[in-house]
C-alpha cells in the first residue's frame, strides 16, 4: 500500500512510522525546511526554545503519546514531573496538593465526590454536558474563587482557551486521574520528530522537506506539489488541518452541511514567552499554574532536566497564556507585566528572550479542545494532528489519541482501552 503523508507534525510522523513499520510504502511531504511542525527545537541566542510546545508532554511517560513511542521502539526519554504541578497564588508558590486548604470542608467533600465519580466513569447528565466547564465546576463544588482560578489557569496552559464544554473538562480530569501529570522530554521537543523520522527511514520510508502540497486529486489518488511533482497514493494522511485539507481537495467535493461544520470550527490561540534566568534551576521538572496573574496561565522549566537547552550559567523558563483579545500588543504588555510579577528581579537576573504569538494562520491548535470533529468524509483520506484530538485529549497526547483511532481505521492496531 502506498501512503502519502502531508505534513511532518507529530500526528503525521506517528502515523507514517506505524505504516512504515507495517511494510507500507510511505512518503512524507513537508513544506518547511525542517520536520516536527510545532514540536521541535528552535535555536536562539544559545537557547533551545521550541517552535510551539513547551518541551513537555501532558501525561508524561504514562500517557498515550509515550505508549505509541514505546510500541514503535522510539529512542525518546520522557521524565515525569515531580510534583505533578505547583500553584502560584497570593504571591507564593506551593505544591498543588496544598491547594485543598483554600476549600471549605463542604467544598472538599463535594470536590472529592466529583473526582471519584469521574474516575469511576460517572461523567455528566445531558443537561450538565451542555454547560461551560467552569460553570459546571461552580455548580458541583461551589462558587470558590481559588477553584475557578485554578481551572482557568489549567485550561489556559493545557488547551490555550479559558473554558471548554463541561463534558470536555470532565474527560480531561479523567485523563489526569488515569495517566497522571506532565513530564519533560529529554533534549526537548526535537527528540520526538528525530526519533520518528529515523524509524520511517529505517523502514524504507521517505521524508521530503521543502515539498509543499498544492492540490489533491481524489479521483486519480494523487498529490501535486508546488514544483509540479506528483505522488500517487492508496491512503492519504493529512497533518495540515481539516479546513486546509478541504481546501486542498476542493470544497466542491464536500456537501454543504459538512462545509458549514468545518467553517464553524474555532482554533485556540496564545502567546508564549521564553525567559532566560541566571543561576541554577528554579522550579525543577514541574509546571506552575499561575492564579495571581492577569494573563499568564502557567510556566515550566525545560532546562531542569536538559541543561543543554540553556546557555551556560542560565536556566530556561517558558510561560504561556491564552489570548483574551485580538489586540496582540496589549495582550503581550499584560503578559510581560505578569512575568515581572512572577519574577520581580527579572531585570537583574535575566531577560525575555523571545515572544512567540500563535494567531491567525498559525494557531496553537487548528481546532480548539472540546469541538467534536467527525470522520473525514472522503474515502482513503484521514486527518491527524491538532485538528483531530479525541475528547479529553490534551495537546500532543490528544493528537496521539487521534492517531490511535486512525491506526484502528487502517486496521493496524487496537487501542480501545485508551479512549476516555
């Protein structure tokens, strides 16, 4: 079977790796001069920044992405965070476990029952599922400011949105209870695409960079690139987004109802700040959810396990916030003010290296979490990547869940135990 994969993001490379290992003829087409999409390293001023992700995996070595990497035998080391998370609130930073003290006895009892219900698979009634996630939490636990700020921070960090449907939040909580907290990738994001590309090539596959797909002829089953080269396929895997795939194939090949659904999908957008601080590790391998801020939702320290990501004598901090308005300059200004609130001695101890804004044609996720995506309606064409994350799947672990479902459709593996 001939498989053509458009886009070398994590979803495309994962799918291509499994296809190649199963003996199929695989060609990956990537328009950029590098592979990995928003999950690789960016060398800047002696620091190993990232093109998108935070060098961190939402569920560490116990989540769906790590499982797929193990199945493939990929040479990737993920180190689980310890503690799983921390909280910045009322001017101090503490373990997430200490957050319970901000709940009353009644709120603690309600929160405990809610977590047990979610863990046991007792999710939501139909009426609850249609609520916003934060509204649902307030109704189930109480109108507690700390809890609401924590959920807002978690969603901003994990999903680059400030709220999701209640059913999505419930499944993300279920995922955290089942698979645990995050973990950092040794060597940064680039370790993943490098390992996957090695698997593809060792199994006879090709990865062609600077090869932009400009047209897909679904009747002839061929992809045409900008330099007029043609690639025939039996199976086409698209890692460039649902809307982008529709445009590539031609909107005239889809019915009006499907196009309406595609056009209604909203991306998530945000701003990432890369900060260099002098001296040793500050927080270690964990994520800090920031509740005392106007914009910043959280931060981590990837150089805590990969010192080579920082220039000698420095550590690397990555902070992020979900956009709250389209005024990017105002958003960045508020974000930078937050950074100085978190690190009051920043001007003496370091600098903001680079501010990366994910907006418009380069969103954090082409389809924001909580939006249901139907199966792609064209035969032998499959969408993977950040536009096809299964319910409850966060970032690259959500992408991995989507890849699992695609591999099942292709008859390669079975992953039913992983779905939330």
